[in-house]
């Protein structure tokens, strides 16, 4: 009987110890998961990046103000108003990040006051900008007010950036401590942690892959239309600042549907890959090549006028005409038609859609006139 009571007591102690261990593990795991979710939800890295971009706004505002004061024209006023709108948008974005950041409200209350004051400054600045074309006094006040806004932004965003860095470092320290506790508790938790880490790595890898896929054509490895649009607008903006010409070309494989019908889609895909490889080898280092449709490619040619664009595209046309075809289609003769559009001066990011449309019309003419040729938009 004594042994029975002893065993029952032992079983009870073991059960209590096991249940206590489960409770401790569950609490620690729950705390870990809660901190991980909070850390991910706060998105400190993105928040810090947004603050870095926002700090550039003051410089952009002062530059736009100087342009307006030096050349008080409607275009420069519109650019300045656009800059003000951008500052407002970034400030709203930062406030949304603050709402999700889990920072202590007391730690950034003074920053909120500074942001409220910045609202007033920008409102006054926008009013002065609207009046700047007709009022000398408004023009004189703009430069001073732009400096005040720059200083206000620099203070608010630098203070907030420091808070974000400290919060991120603190969260990382907490997570490191929780990791050590979990390792000590049991091998099971170690396995769980390994599973979580593997899952996070996979998620990050999948996210990176999705980002690459969102900008890359999976068949040819070239940029896709989305990446092309981003690159074109950046290139046109740079061309505008540097007063350089800019050209784009649309390239279409002639009678590609017939080739697909005759040899099959797998062979057609091989041909597309070979065309992409050939074009990539023939273009210059500064050019940007993208696949924008089934058998259609687009080439961005920075700092290139009409003559240079025509010369480069002729090299592409000849290169494709002499390209070695895949073995399954070695009897096929492949040619391309090309439409070119150029921006000789006064380029801007907003002109991309117009240039693309002009190049498309030129390509249509090239195909209508017999294919295997180059046409330049007039």
C-alpha cells in the first residue's frame, strides 16, 4: 500500500512537472510568436526606409522653390505644387506607420506636434505658391518658408528615425533572449524554432522570388513591361535633367504565329529565348531590353538620337536575320520588324506613353510595308 501511495505521489509530481513544463513552453512560445508577429507587423525596416526618403523632401522643396523664383513660370509653379503634394503624401504615410509601429505614444508626442506645425507651414507655403506668379512679396516669403519646412522636417523625421532604430534594436534583443530560453527548455522547442526559422527563410525567399517575377519575364529572363515602364520613366527624367536625347524601339518577330503553328509552342519558346539572347548580346551596356508581349520586345536607348537608334536597330535586324535557330527549326528563316520613336529634347517621364505609342505606330507601318525593316516615327 505504501508503495502504491509512493507511486501515485511520484506520478502526480511527474504529471505536475510535465504540465508545468508544458505551461512554461506554451507561455514562452506564445510570447515568442507574439513578439515575432509584433515585430513583423511593425515593419520597422520599411518605416525606417520611408523616413529616409521623407528626409529628402526638404531638399526637393527648396530646389523646386529656387526654380520657381529663378523662373517664375506656370510650369515651375506646377512642379512646386507637385512637390508639396508629395511631401503631404509622405507625411500621411509616416503617420500610418506610426499607428502600426507599437511605439509608445509618449515617446513621439513631441514629434506629432512638430508634424502638426509642419501641416500649417505647408498650408501657408501652398497658398504662397498659388500667389507667387502675381505677388513679389509671396515670392520673397517662399524661400524663407521652404527653409523653415526643411528644418521642421529634418528635426521630426530624424527624431522619429532614432526612435524606430531603438525600438527595432530592443525588439531584436527581446527576440534573442526568447530564443535562448526556448533552446534551454527542450529539444522540441528547438525543433519548433528550427521549423519557424525555415518557414521564415522560405517566406523571405518566396517574397524575393515574387518580387523578381513581378519585374522579370520568366521565359527569357528579360525585364517585363512593369520593369520597363519604371526604367523608362527614370531614364526620361534623367534625360530631361541632362538635356540628352532618348529613344525607344519596339521589336516584333515576323510571322511568329506561323512558326508556332508549324513547329509547335515548345519550339516557339526556344526561338523566343534565342532571340532574347541574341538581342541582349547585340545591345549596348547602357540600353535596357524587355519582353513586353508574346513575340514583342522593347528597347530603351538612353542618350541616343534618331541616327544612333536607327544604326543600333539595323544591327539588331541583321543579327536576328543571321541568328542560329534551334535545331528543331533550323530550316526556318527569322526576321524582325522595328518601330522607333525618339525624344530629341524636352524629354520627361510623362512622355513615355506617347513615345511607346509612336513606336508602336511605326512598328505597324514597318509590318504593313513588308516586314524585316525599320521605321521611325515622324
